[in-house]
C-alpha cells in the first residue's frame, strides 16, 4: 500500500506549480464574483442611475440582477471545466509520486 508523505509532496516543485496555477484561477474568479455580486445592492442603495429604464419599463437594476444569474452559471461552468483540468493534473502528479516510491 502506498503511504503518502504529505510534507514531502507539498515541497515538490510540481505540487507548488499546481498550487500556483490553481490559485491564479481561483483568487481572481472569487474577487470578480464578490465584486459583481455585491455591487448591485451597493449601487441600488446609494445611487439612482440603475433605476432608469433600459428597455421599456425594465430598469438597469433588473438587467443587472439577470446578469448575475448568467454570471453565476458561466462561472460555475468555467470552474467545472477548470476543476476537471486540475483533477487530471493531480492524477498525473499522484502517478509520478507512486512511480518514484516503488
């Protein structure tokens, strides 16, 4: 049975590269999500420009709210695809480490 030495694995350059690649995707995505998500309540609380009609009786605030649903679906889809890439990378990393162990 393969016994992993997690401190040794965490110190490898390939694992460090993986963490850097993962962080480079997750941090900007999370920042974008939170800024986009919280901007609607902040903007509607302190400003009135989103209350103006955009299309007929539909205001910019409603379009922004609908865009948040679209943004959530798009980010979820992008993250799912990126997570599959991360999973393949981790599987290859595990295979390399098992190969070094035997």
